């Protein structure tokens, strides 16, 4: 249990930090990308306003204004432009501010931009803006490959730093999780020790009470009081046995005495003792059990599991109803299904059925002698065998417990 709690603690902590870190990284990179886009848009709009050229330095937008551009912008910007007349004839081509593009390539870029019929867009490492002038249509292309490379480099570096940071955080969380959960681990160990010690301590007085009751019956005869004493002794004996079993299977390294046995026979033999009980309460048991289901596991524990689930189905089935029990093999796994009719089953309570000392109907559970620990023991046994157990309510009036081993 502590091992699962530690894994959950590590998962939640690392996941929370990862989400926060990814959000921060996403915001920073998005802001960086937006700044890059805004800068290129400002330069293109400035060039459009000045018909494809930068204005003199004294006419540049001043630093501190909404459209601030550094004075060196005109000297470090790479761009080219093409002007087409009303009949799509080339009037002017300007490639003086870029070395990587020839006049022919510049015309090709402008033609492709015209075919898109968009006033702005991107073509490879170039961003363009088109505008109508008195002479025709002016296309201005801005080379923003350096800004794009800078953005991609920042993004890559931030991903690397985040990955390294998360790895370091994961290592620290794993290291300090032992310290953080040490009080919980100590408390849990004390709880297990108390349950085990108390269960063993109760065995002796229960045995003495039962023996004294039998002596009283021999000397004075059996009566309702001695019967009540023996009934309560059996209840407490069953409770102590279940507590010991639960404590045993709570161990992280529980040693199972695994052997091959017939699961079909185990279910059939367990059912034999419940047919009279069900018949007495006017309930019927329908069993579908193939003869060839073989399982490798702790036979004693599996038989206890089967008994718990049959007893649960018989105890809480409505009077006059049919209890359905089936066993099937699916590849290397076996599936047990226990279904019984019940009354007013709240589907929201199904997930709590396997919690310790949980009873969906407190009044009825007390009257039937239940402590709310049987299904907890069943889950512990199934978990120890690396299986799964779950509860379903197909129609709201029946309880179906499915066990996969």
C-alpha cells in the first residue's frame, strides 16, 4: 500500500510541476513568436508606406513609440520588391537589399503571391505584403529567416532545459518522497501490527468462551443464551480471521503458495455448502461452471475469495431471487461472475464496495452479521494474484461482481 501511495505521490507531484512548466514555456514561446511576427509586420508596413524603401533615419518611428524600430533596422533588413502594372506587366524590380535572390527569382515570388490573391502571406523564409498603388500592385518580400531561426533555437533550448529540469525534479521527488511519506509508512505499519496483534490476542479468549459455553451446555443443556454466545463467538472468530488475512495480503512482498489446481472444482465445492443456506432463505443459485478451468495460484486464498463472493451474493440477494454464478476461461485468464438481485442499489456507492469496513446498507449489514471487510479481503487476494475485481449494476436492481484472475 505504501508503495502505491509513493508512486501516486510521485506521479501527482511530477505531473503538476510538468503542467506548470509546460504552461510557462508555452506562454514564453508564444510571446516570443508574437514579437517576431509583430516586428516583421511593422517593417513590411513601413516599407509599404514608403513604396518599397526605408525612410530616412530622421523619419523612422522613434524608440518608445508603439511602432518602435531600432535605427539599424534599415541596414540589417533583407528584402526585395516587385511592382506590376494594371495589365500585370513588370514595371520595377528591386533586389538591392538582398543577395540571395536574383531578379528572376524575385519575379517568380511575386507571381506566386499574385496567384494566391492574398494581400499578405508567407513563402518559405519570406513574408510578403501586397498593396495597390497608383502605378499598379506592389509586392514587398521580407527575409525573416534570422528571426525564425532565433525563435526555433529558443524553442529548442527551452525544451531541452525543461526536459533536464524535469529529470532533475523527478529525481528529487523520488528521493524526498521516502522522507515525505515516512510518517504515513510508520503509521500504516503500526496499524497493521495492531490489527495482527489484536487478532491473535482475541483468539485465546474466544476459544475459552466457546469452550466454557460448551461446558455449560453439557451441564445445563443448550438454550437460547448459549446459542447466542456461540453465534457471536463465530462472528468474532470470522472477523479476526479476515483481519489476519487482510493484514497478510497487505504486505507488498506477499509470498503466495502457488500451485496448479482446478478452479472449476474449487467453485463447485464452495457452492455445495451454500445451497442449503440459499434454499432456507428461498433463494436459488444458478451456476455455469465448465470442467476444464485450471489455475495456478494460492489455492487456499482463492477458495477463500470464492467463499467470500458467494457468501456476499447469497447474503444480500433479495428473497425469492436467483443468484447467478459463472466461470469462464479467456486465454491465460479466468473470469468469475457473481450476480444477485438487490434493492435500491446506489451506483455511486459501487466504487466504495471494496473499501475496508464500508457497508452500503448499515442497518441490513449489521443485521446480517457483516462488518464490511469481506470484499476488502477479496480485493486484496485478487490484487496479490495480479488480477482485477470490479462491481457493476447493469439495471440498478442487481449487483454484478466480476473477478479476473
